[in-house]
C-alpha cells in the first residue's frame, strides 16, 4: 500500500476514535450523569438551588420525629425499669457519650436519639456477648445537668462533674471549654472502668446499624494497635477525590486504571472489530474518563458499596475534621487526654485540629480514618457555634 494511503487510513482511524470519544463524553457528562445525579446531595451535578431547601426540611422533620419517638421511649422506660445495673470492670469496649445542653434545637433530643439507637444495638447482641459498656458523660454546667441525660439514668450510668470540678470553667472560651469537657470524659471513663478500648461519641453522632460489627473487625486489624485514634466519621462533603489527601489520588488513579481495563474488555466483547484500538492514547483517555465519572458522580456513593462487609471498610491516614465519633484502642484515651492538656483551643484551633496536629507531631504516634462513616451526624444545631435560622444539609 502506498505510504500516502496508509497515512490517510491512519488519520481516518484517529478521526473516528476522536469522534467516538467526543460522543461518549457528551452523552455521559451532558446527559446520563445530569439525569442520574441531579438529586444526589454529594454529586457535582446536584441542583442545589432546586433541591437543597426541600431536602434540608425533610431531614430536619425526620430528625424531629426520631427525637420525639426517642423521648417517648425513654419516658416510658424511665417509669418502668429499675435502676441501671453496675458497669463491669475492664470491658472489652467502652462507649462514652459526651453531652451538653443546646441553646437551639432542644426539641430534636439528639442525645435521646443516639442512646435509643445504642440501646437497640446493645439489646440485639446480648444473646451472644455484650457489645460494650456505655457511659453517658454530662458536661452541662448547671447542677442538675441536662434534662435528657436525667431520663437515661434508669438504663445507663450517667456521670457529672462536681461543683468543685466545674470551678474555673465559666470564663473559658467555648472551644477551650469543649476540649476540657472532652478530656474530662476521656479520663472519667478510664478511671471508672479501665477499659481495653474506648469509643467516644458526641451526642449528635447517631450510630449506624453495623456500628459494633465494624468496630469489632477494626480491633482485630494490626494497624489499630499502633493507632493513637481511629476516626469513625468524616463529613461527606469532604470525601471527594479532589482533596489534599494524597492517598485519595492514588485510589482515584487506580480506580481509573481498573475501570478503563474493564471498559476495553467490554468493548472488545461487544463491538468486535469496531472496538477502539488498544493503544496508550486510548487507555489514557479511558482512565481519565472513568476518573471523571466517579468524581463528578460522587465518591461518597462509591464508598457506600463497601458496607457489604466489615472487611471492605477502607482505612486511611487521619484527616483534620472532625471528632463526633472516635475509637481509642488500648490505653490511647489516657494518652490523648494527656496530650490535649498541653494545648489551648481557640477559634480556628478547636479540639479536632489540635488532636490532628498532636498526632502528627508526637513521635511514634499514628492516626487513621475509616470509610465509609460509622455514624450519621444529625446535629443540625451546634452546641458551640452560632446556629442559622434554617440549617441546611450543606
């Protein structure tokens, strides 16, 4: 074949390949993903102006109804049950729930929601072995503590600071007070029970139904024994690949390579001679195509597939934000309390950032995160920050 004919044929193949790629991109990113993802809260295609207010109202109403249901549950239980049985010493796992009074959102009864879920999970595992001991740490400054915590005393042990311990906290900034309350709860659980492992939940961290199953699996993994803490929650809006965490870039590229290989094999089986030629350029295009699809569609939804089995939950280096649910293996809770005592928290340097910096700067300490989240953060109204009139999901 003459050289000019071969060149024209090669150019024609490239033109067809480019046209096929352009059509694929237009259909995927201009039609399929917008149609499938326009209601997905954590997708780039989410129509915020259309759906955010409505979805926020629905979430608030569901949380309010859960709170009222939990309130009735605990009111009935408080009237019927005998006082809580004493906690067993040296439990395998202690769950400490830190609670304080909220100025806004009291009708949502976040603490009662969380304790209701924990009660359901604990009762479901009593036929085999006790999942955990549970301690409620009420850090409210009033002498009687929070009203919701008082409802729980017939079922769970509730600890409160004495008047002597509360002295000196009145003039602290809100972030330093939050840190000291957290340290107090860490130490109190350790002093009372000397547990083998500790989970600390804030009172708006609603455990998922596989909460104890996944934690038991985590405690069998070797990395856990060498961790200062393991984060059980990271905000969904910050779970995208396009983030500063380097490990996510590696995961993103690896997923693109696997997805591109699958697409090539599928196209060969489906299209036969009309399949795109196997070349570095085609492979690179498909890798970038898959990476764009999973990022724009939403990494959060890809992570949800890992809930099939506790062994599929991913473990990665810890990130800065946030601390509603933390696992402290071994005696790490005592070490964390000592470390936090060294720093003072202020606006812009709350306890989550302080803990992250301490873990990074302390020789021999490591910190990890688990994905997907083991809790749902239901706290639309904060106990330490100003609240908007109408909280939004984003």
